[in-house]
C-alpha cells in the first residue's frame, strides 16, 4: 500500500510517499480502507518540526483525521463488520469520562501512526460509525475539529438556547462551533480578516461579524454588540496573542474555551479573569462518547461539514501548503 511518512520533520517537502505492507488486523483490530483524510493546524506544526519538539517517534504516518470502510476484522471483533463506514477517534483509547494522561499515548498522527495511508489497522474501540448522509470527505473532517468544538460548547460548555458565542476566524474548529451554536439556538458573533469570508459566515448563521483587520479593537465591538454585557462563550483559537481580548469580550461569569495557539505569544494579566469570574478551560479534542453523541446530533439536524477543497492523494504536499496559506474557509481534505 501507499502511505506518507515524515522521517525528518524539516518542512512540508519532508513528507515522503512510501510503500508499506497492508497491515494484518490483530484479534481486536479492524482493517480500514481509508477513503479520505483531513488536515488540522497540528499536522502543519508536526511536519515543520513539531514532531522533534514533542519527541514523536519517527518515521510517522501523519494526520489524525480520516474515514473509510471496514474491509477485514480480527477474530474477536464485535463492534464492526466488513462494509461498515467508520471514522477514527483522535485519541484511540479515550472512550468516555474525563481526559487522563494515558490517553495521550494513543493520539493518531502523533504518538502513533495516523491516517494518511491507503489502509490502517486500528482497535475496534477507537472507531465510530459515520452518519449515512455524509460523504467520506465530510466524515473525515470530524475527529479533531468537530469533536473539539462539540466538547467546548456542549459537553464542557453546557451551551443552551439564547446564549451568545464568539468564534474567531474561518478554520475548521471555528466553523463547527458556529454550526453547533446555531443548532442549539445560540447567537453567534464571528471574526475574520476577510470581508468575503465574513459574508460566508453570515450565510452559515452568524448574527454579527467583525473584520479584525479594520477593527483591531474587536473586543470593544463585541461589547457594543452585546450592550456592554459580553458574550457567554468564547471559542479561543488564537492563544496568548488574543486571549486578553477574549477576556475583555466575555461576560461576567462567561466561559472561554482555549483551543488553539494561532496568534502567537503574549503576556496575560490574570486579574480580569478573577474579577469577572470567568471560567477558562483548555479543550484537547474529546472522547469517543462525545464523538458518537455529536454524530447523532448532526444526523438529526442534517448538519454538513464545510469543506473548502479536496486534494488527491498524490497532492498531499499541496494540501499542506494550502493550509499554510490560510486562504481556506472550513476544512481541507485529501481523497485517498
């Protein structure tokens, strides 16, 4: 079979197409014919040197997110049969309950080989069935970005109708957050540096939009839009570079879900968090149970993931470069 490997993470060109034997599933494993994968910012960091920084074993098959069909099962498998359409959980061993340190050792495309291959053998407990109405490409966008957003707003965030949510930019996490917030009857304020992208965010259901390039003090604009009350939830993907603004934009007793580090470093004064009684929670994807609950909710509401482009398997490096450009709106997929 064909697979991509990172042997020396020195940039996108270090992604190499290699031949590997098709794995034979063990007693409780499932052999999956991968049909589609999707990219996350984490994957770009990994190929550009993050694998060395994090002490990841090399060579590594990258990408945590993928979907496909079962072609063979081990002799003790009970959850799946050949022909089932499945997606892999980001953390293969996080089935339910709170996160534990041991789960980190099962992260696809990091601690263990990921999905950028024609076939993969995974434990049956680390897979979920995908909704019938979704394509393989749509299902491949779910394991990291969608589950992260679901955990932030629904599982940990306890989002209810009538609340307000601030989302940043037009990456996968932010757009899924917008879709899940609207599914729950929440008001969404969205930011982007592109007026064209802001128009698309409105089409997806954002009530108000802010161009953070032309309005650099966007947190003040958020306060104006909420009668100086602030928003109930902030899906924070910028990290230290935007966190101070998010704290300003949050209401008294609001919640900030820290997910990404896209805006670089910065100094954070903890006093406003204390004075406003803000809950600041770190979100690192989620469990298989969250994934399955999210899939049921998406199926009931017929929510379709937003895909910007689908690249062929032979153009995996180009898919990475497109992610690096920041031009995308939603998810970037690779058809296997």
